[in-house]
C-alpha cells in the first residue's frame, strides 16, 4: 500500500503560548488536489510551514511519504516537498530565470553545477506559468501576480512529489487564476499530491478533489466539495449565512455569502 504523501498525527502548535493547531489529524494522499479553507488565523499558513519542516510541532508527529519529517535532512525534505509561499522578498537582485532555477538546488551536486536538463526544466516551468517572457527581468520589479507565477514556476522546477501552495492566486487576475489551477490539475493527474490554501471558496470547489475546512485549531469538515460546503459548516467556520447553488458547468457547489451572523 502506498504511503500517504503527508500525514499529521495529533499535531499541536502555537505562537507564544497561544495554540493555533490542536491535535490535528490530517492525511494527504498522492495524486490528490486538496483545497485548504478557513478564515484568517485558523492555522492554514502554519500548516504549510509545519508540513515543509520550516516549523516543528510542539506535540504530535508529521510523516512525509511514510518517514518522520523531523528525521529528514533539509536537502531531502526539499526533494520531497515544494512550497509556493504567499510572498517572498529576495535580499539580492535576482532575475526571474535565476529565481526559477533555484528550484533545482536540492538536486545539484556538491559544486552546484547546473546541467542542460536543469535549465530545460526551468524553461519549461516558466513556459507553463506564462513567465518565460520575463526571464531576464528583475524579480523585484514584477507585480504581485507576476511574483506568484514565478514562485509557482520555481516550485515546478523543484520536481517534488508534494506541492504546498499558500494562497497562490491571491494577486492573480481571473485568467491567470484559472491557468494556475489548470497547472495544478495537471500535476495531480501526473501523480503529485497538491495542497492549496485558498480564500476563494468557489475556485477551490471547482477544481479540487477534496476540501478541508478549518476552524478553532482543527478540521470542521473534510471531503468532496458537496460534503464540505454546507450552510452549517460554512456558518460555523466563517460566521456568515450563505446560499449554496450548483455550478451548472461542473455540478459542484457554488457559495454566495448573504450576511454575517
């Protein structure tokens, strides 16, 4: 039986004594596109940081493809999990091409020398994310949406079997939001495990196999979109009343917020 891509077992974490996640149990499988939903402050970004090894839980265990995440060296973690953060601010003046090629770092030898395959992977990732024409531009000179597309390209270049994305479409226009999800669906179809943190409930419901709705340090609902997106679960998590319609093009739920509770 194939090991889960990611497994949280009774994971607890907090900042300055204030718990954010409390005994969280959550499993992500290979070839699965999961949308992680919930209001601000419920621990979605913390989940991403814990899953990548950037933070360590105060209690519980995290497994990455069947192995204890805490026992893996940083280089090995980077070969298995790639992260697209909400934003990044490089200290130095890197070009887009240089930022994207950084994704190959876990795979390079002791001298850090790139091969033609490394360069080809970076070029292909830039093409898939529609940033190839920006290759020689300074990363710092780009718009917020362009930043996100470049960071996605860097994650693709990393060739990790688990991809974690923290609000990757927050700064994107409608066209590029749809294009980004098309890329994620293609990665899922190729066998990757993909977890995307999103505030766009309807976009996540349209594309994700599974939704996980978080609130109060844990999971309110977990399942296919129609099971998770109910007036009761959304009301509990977000404190709003909603109407649930059906998207005629997909048959999936479409949420309209009507009023705060």
